[in-house]
């Protein structure tokens, strides 16, 4: 009898040890990295069967590639890549003819119009002529002369963009106008990928499209996903950690794509109304259900006054914002209280009462 | 209870304890010996593994990216891209990384450098 008890206890010990590592009931993890949309896209999913996970992730990547192909703005006119890209075709027909496009492009442009309206033109999908002028990412990025910038401003404006949802076509009023979906396509693609994963039965997963994050369910430890926000001024550091569940977080910052000239930093988020880099914030993170909307809002809020950005977000259901102003003040919406862990160092100001 | 029974019981107790110890300690082994493994991959395929340790001297080495040679430098437990053939040089600008879960991405080279291990966060928005 006694020995049975002791054997029982020993076995229990072993089982407890195994449970601790989760090796008995653990879900399998499948992770994959792919270079796509001018960035690195990582997808991590959890489930019971690896073959199913692999298939789901493959389908998600295919969908993202499809979105990338139809929204690419860079191919030269006349090339095959341009014929596949709805955006390239719309730009080529600017001032001439409406162009029939995929329904996904209509969806992206409708989201862009929302961003345009709520930011009073601070976000604009027709910013193409200005991004081309500044040439970020290319070898010859230079500060353009103010005359050149002024010359481009009349070719920018979503009031000159016509979207016909019924006919599924798009028209730009003037020759020289150019759509640029650079601040929506990655978020939108991540959202589509999440939908594909969910359709394949995935209940836990994370899509990281170059820092645009979309999570499904909770993380592998059944806790909310822990998403760090990069410190905008210190390399190798986080400014805060967010807890997310079934939503997305997208950041716009002045520290990633930029060049230096005349002792100044010229970053890639251009205010479509002035033609110059926006200078009110240095980092803006938006948390929203839809990753496409989060992508647009992070750019829109980056260009806006911080107080106005917070106020606008407070008025939107399911939208939160965390931002660092150019005076290094940290601000966020009330809704983030309780799911935000601040990591910021002394160089930032933060008033928790706000 | 015979002597055989007692021996059996002691044997089971000891083996359970050893198994438990192994399982609990396994994730910390690398940290105990203060080393980190770095995986370098190009176009999704692993091309090199490097071990980082406080004790090792710094060194530089080249790896082949999609558009040419990329020079990688290690120093103690840190690693960075020192030179790359891309125009935007974003990978060089990312500087040193030193913590598990961190990575450096080089787009034009399709190169990814990741420090293995558990990060305190699941991902970073930037």
C-alpha cells in the first residue's frame, strides 16, 4: 500500500514537470519569414497539425502578394508589372479615362478617403507626385527646391479622386496626379492575411508586416499578445509594451526612412498640404481592429497636431493611439490605461493624469 | 516491504527528480553559460550560425546576400551589419542588436539576422 502511494507521488511529480513545459497539450508553432512588399513579413501561427498550419500560412502569403501586385506604385509604365498593378494603370490614365480595378483596391481607397476626411487632408492617397519628388529610399534622395515642391502641390488632393463603387472604377482628374498606397497597402494586406488564416481555422497567430502588427486570439501562453513599441530615439530599446487581442498596432515614425542634409533630418512622412516632412510628432502608434485602418490612421495622426489626434481617436470606437510629440512628450488615449506598460527613459515627459 | 521494493521506490523517486530538473532547467542552459546563437538567413534559407559570447573577441565576416557581399561584425554579445551593397543603408543604420528575439533586416539583400531565444515581447511595432 505504502509503496503504491510513493510510486503514485513520483509519477505525479513527473506529470507536473511535463505539464509545466506544456509538452503534453502544447499547440505546435509554425513560423515563416518572407521578403515581400519592400519589407520582411513574418507570420507565426499555432495549431494542432503542422500541415494545416503550413497551408494556411502559404495561402496568407499568396493573398498578401496579390494585394502587393495590384497596389504597387513603382513599376514603370508599359511593363508587365505595371499592367498587373491597378494603381499604376490609374496613374497612367490620370486626366484621361476611369480605370476598372479590383474590389480590394476600391476598399483600400475608401479607407483612404476616411483618413483624408478625418485628418482634413493630413492624410492623402494622391500624395504620389510628392513622394516621387523626394525620392526616399533611392540613392539620390535630396531636398527638393521650394519651387519644385510648390509646383507639385496642385497635383495632390483627394478632392480630385473619383471612386465609383458600383462600376468599380477609379479616375484622377488631372494629368500628373499619382496615387500612392504606401501607407495603407501593408496594413490592408496584413488584415486580408488575418482573414485567410481565420478562414483556415487558425485561432492563435501573429502577422508582422514590417512592424505593422495584426494578432489573432491570444498568445502561446494564453495571455494577450505583448507588442513592444520601438523607442523613437534610442536604438535597441522599447518605449512601451502593449497588450493586444484580436486587433492590430501600426506605427509611423520619423526614425526609419530618412536622410540627412543641411544638418537636418528629412523623414519620409510628407504633409500633403505643405509638401514637407510633418514635424509635430516623432512616433505615432495606432491600435485598431482593422490593420488597414490602423495603417492609415498612424500616418494621418502623425501629420496632425497631437492634441487633435488624441481627440479624434477618442471619438472613434475601437481606436486607441500612443504618440510621442516632437517635444518628446508621451500622450495616449484613456482606453490604453491598464494595457500599456511604459518603458520610456528620462528623456521623455509623461503625465499619467492625461 | 522487501529490499527490492525499497530500491525500486528510491530509483523511481530519483529518476523523477532528475527528469523534473532537466525539464525545468533546459530553457536556461544557454543563459547559464552566457552564450547566444545568431541565425543568418538569406531568402529564407539559413546560411550561417554564429555564437555570441562575452568572452569572444570581436570579429568581422562576409556573407553573400542577394545583391552582393554583406559584412557582419560581432563584439561581445552584440552583432551588427557593418557594410552592405544597398543604397538606402537601412540595415547598417539599425546598428547593434544584443538581446534574444531581436533581428536586423536587410531588404535589398534579403538578409535576416536574428538572435535566438525568448524575447519579453511577441513582436515590435515600429
